C-alpha cells in the first residue's frame, strides 16, 4: 500500500489527520506540489485528474477522493468510529461532512485558488471576481455553524467525526485565502480551538 501525499495541501491533510485519529500508519510518498509533482508521471499515471491524495493498494487498485480513502480505512479499522454509529449517527455525519465540504471548504478553496497569484498556473482560468464572490458565502455558513455549535460540541453531535476534520482543514485554509473568522462567532472559535488542539491536527 502507498499513499501519495501532498504536504500542506488541504485534501491530503484531511487523510493524514484521519489516519492520525485512528492511529494508523501507512507508507507515504511525499509529492512536492510546489514543484508541480502532482502533474508528473507518478501521480498522473495513477490519477488522470492529477490530484492528491492517491492511495494505491497492494493489488494495484487506485483509490482517490479523500473521503473515499478515509471510508476505506474506516472499514478496515472501525475504532474510533469517525463516520458515525448506527443509522442516524452515520446519516448525521454524512450530512454535516457534505454541508461543511460544500458550504465552507469549497468556497474557501475557490477564494484561494481564484485570487491568490501563486494559483495562476493551477486554476485556469483564474477568475478573481469568482474568488471574491465566495468570501461572503464562507462568512454566511460560519454564522449558521455558530448557531449549531451553541448546542453541541462537534459538527455532527457529541462525537468527533470526519465532519470536524473537514471543518478543521477548511478553517485552516482560510488563512492563505485571507478570510478571518469573525470574533463574534464565539461557538465556532470554541469548536475550532478544541479540534485544532488535538494531536491529530499536527498531521
Ligand atoms: N475531491 C478531491 C480533491 C483533490 C484535490 O483537489 N487535491 C488538490 C490538493 S488539496 C490537488 O491535488 N490539486 C492539484 C491541482 O489543482 O492541480 C479529494 O477530496 O481528494
């Protein structure tokens, strides 16, 4: 098994944080994305989308998509459960993972990739107006989350889950995207600080 990892890039980090929470060690090949290593043969031959992370299994099967990779490890190592427990628990984790991915992670990513000069070669065409248009969407969703976090500790309930990992990565990604969590969102900040303090966040 080999995990092709992308260093500081957010999606590869999602998988690393997940593995750290599970206490799983996987052989990794570090791809230098700054040097466009993800466009080179080693990645392109395994993932025609030329994106990371990529997991190659011992029989040569390729898994891409960070959530699909995490689900694979969840099945192999069910504890601690990071995709929820029982019908309702799993559905709630799925709901919040998707809500956070589509309404927070993705707009932050659009803001970064469409505005930051370093992303000019990556995001073609780069449309700065689209990046700017996404910034208020981030703040709107944080307002929604702030209300949610007034009554529970984690994104999908009382237990830490993959939804919190996506949220952590999204909030950390706000820094290079130059979007700040407003101080008034005290519940979001409490949640963020608690998950950022977990040892897995250093992965
Ligand atoms: N939906 C994919 C997204 C993968 C992705 O976009 N990865 C980024 C790094 S965070 C990448 O490889 N970008 C390369 C590029 O845009 O050329 C996942 O969840 O893994």
